[in-house]
């Protein structure tokens, strides 16, 4: 089945930060899991390059917006292999194909009668690139998100009849109670809708850095109308000569942060309806990462988590694991280098890495590296029997954190099993050879299964480990624990250096 999944596209008003890395990683985990299950995944990400935030920050650097956008978009693109993101396309909203397609769709919305001319006046935040409603204005007319003073703006521009979609969106929500996930985010979207939809201005006359309105060359589109359409336009040119829109569109899942909920849960389906295009299936709203002290991360407070520092010290898989494990996907969370170090050492290095190397080392030492061809321990097999289905059910709700918890419970179970059965003792007694075979086959099978399920989270480590186990299949079908004994019985395992080596400071 086609499975189209997207991240928000990041503003290029600066280099990528941890929040961006988090969203990419979390979405990548979902995309990789769906690929494991054999879904025909198309994973889209990219950069949002028009609008005030980019124009203003470019001018502050003494650069033209395009040059500044080029510079920062390159940094976002470079981030993808660094984080091991498996996107199928990276869109830039300055791509000429995107621009042409935005004009085409917006013209359709105009022709369908959902656009009119009006005068807009209100409190405007240049960083949000958004007018604030009266209830949204912070103390002293500041932006509640950015804390900067809002400006009073008034201009004649084009309006989108958002109010015309009140009933259709109510119906969409009623028919698809999980259109927005998790439930708390759905409540927020419902509350916004319950307040009554008001028309919104869709163009700007002052700003020049944007997509020109085709029916009025003196204006450019308000950046959100250009940006949201990336989810539609990208499919028309991601593969030259092919339009993938009919195959992949509309998206199964848009992954976004909580600050842009309104745009994705209200504006976006309304725009699609206005253009006669089907709305997406789900929007998943994740929380914000904050410093370990619970405060917004900032350089001056020194409470931030620099993704590049973590990668340098612990590796990409450790960053991916830590963020998904530490922060319940869909909620805010506090992260920092201390917590990351603890989880790296106690969970990745000790619980998982050691388990894997001990298992391989024991098969090597006691059985010349050959995986014993015997049935696994029924007690252990029972604990794994519903694991793949349970993990998949959680992923169907994008709950990658609880899925990881379920997998990790089995990692711990395997460690307890090794302690209970003490294969190093069994090895001393030739009469216990059968028991030892069973324990080794069971540990091997358990390590293999948890690794297959961990592949979306820590893909590079799992690839190495499965290769060393002589069982490279990482598809979802390979995630079932075989009671009859490892399907790869008889293969020879190969030793491998520690996947998550202890830090240098520990060795002193
Ligand atoms: O909003 N923790 O771009 P953006 C977690 N261009 N997520 C965070 C975060 C944090 N501290 N800070 C930001 C935009 N994000 C628009 C999107 S989509 C058509 C246009 C998330 O660069 C944020 O919530 O400000 C958003 O989902 C994404 O990073 C890009 O944010």
C-alpha cells in the first residue's frame, strides 16, 4: 500500500537545531518501520524558504534571501545523511517546479470562488509570519511564542474563505476522530474549530520574497499557503517525468510540532477542499524538546543538547535512540547530555550491546560459532509471541516511544534469562550440553528479534549486528521468534567490535 509520510519543512532563517533533528529522526523511524512492513513508503522532507522570517534574517546578514536560503538549505540537506534519514525527496520551496504548481493550485482555489479582496489589520509577528488573534497577543503586545514586540499591520490583500469550510472540517473530524493525533492535539484542533473559523489573508503586498499571486502580480502569497502546498507539489516533480500525486497523495501522515497545529489541522484540509483535492489521513503533533532543567534550550543558559556533539561523542544511533526513548512522542520532553550519557551507558552499551556481544561470544566459544539447531525455550518464546503485532499496533498510532518500551522490556528479559540460566556454568558440565544448546539458541533468537524491531531506531548498528548473526533479514516478517529454533540454525556467527563502546572516561 502507498504510504506517504512527511515532516514539516523547516524555515531556512538559520541552521538546523535539535528540534529539527528530532522531527526528522522521529519521522524517519516511522517511515522505516512502515517500509519493514512492506508498505510502499514515500518520505518527504525539505525547507520552507519564502516569507518574512527568511527575508528578515537574510537582510540582517547583509545577504539576498536566495543566497541566505541556499546557504542554510545546504546545511539542512547535509544534516540528512548525518542523522541517517531515509527521505525519498527533499523539497525546497524555491524550486521553480514548486512555485509553478503553487500558482496553479491557488489559481484553482481562486477560480472555485474561495478568494476575495479585503483589508486586513491586526497584530503581526514577523518571526511567526502570522497575524495574531486578540486572544493570542502576549503581554505588552508581544508574541507569546517568540516574546518579541508585535507590529500593527494593515494592508489590502487577498483573503481565503476559510469560514466556508467550517462544516466540512467539523464533518471531517467527526468521521475521523483520529485525524489529529494524539488525542490531546485533536482536542486543541476541535477547540480552535469550535471558536468559529474566520477568513484569512492569503497574500502580502509589502513583502517581495515569495511566490507571485498569478491574478495580481503586485502581491506574493502569504508563506503558509506556499509552504503547505509542498506536500502536494513535491509529488509532481520528485521523479522527473512522473506525477506521483495519484499514487501517493493525499498523505497518510503529516508529522509536525505543536506550534503549527492550526495550519495543518485547519488551513491545510480547507485549502485542499477548496482546490477539490482529498485531505490527508492523519496529522501527528509532537511536542517540544526543552533543556534538562525544563527550560527552553538556549545557548546562554547552556542547557541545550547539541545534536552534533552527541553524534561525535556517542554516534548517530545513540542520538536517535535517546530522543525516541527519553521523550514520549507527542509530548514535550526534557533532554540533555547527562541523560543521554546515562541511557547510552546503561541501556545501549550494557543492556543491548553487551547482550549481543556476549551471545555471539558464547556461541563462538562453546559451539565454534555455529548457531545450534534446537528448539528455543518455550518460556522465552511465550514472552515474544505477540511482540511484533503489539509493536505494529503502537506504530499504527505513531506511538514509537511505547513501541520502543515494549522492545526494550524484551532486551531486559533476555538479560535476565542469561542470568537465570547461566550458560557459562552449563558450559562447564558436558551433561548439560543440550541445555546449553537451548539457552544459546534462545538468546540468539531473542537478540535477532529485538534487533529486527530496533532497526528503524538504530539502523546502522542493527545492520552490523544482524550481519554478524548471519541473519541479515530485517523485514517485519523476520521479527517473529521461532519456537522451533532459529531459522538460521547452522550458520556461523562472526564476532564484531562493541556496537556501543564504553566512553573513554570509563576506561580510566
Ligand atoms: O514551522 N522541539 O518551520 P520551523 C521540537 N516552516 N520540535 C521543534 C522545536 C523544538 N524545540 N522547534 C521547532 C516552520 N520544532 C514552518 C513549517 S510546514 C508546511 C512549514 C519543529 O523551522 C516545529 O514544530 O520553525 C516544526 O514542526 C519544525 O520543527 C520546523 O519548524
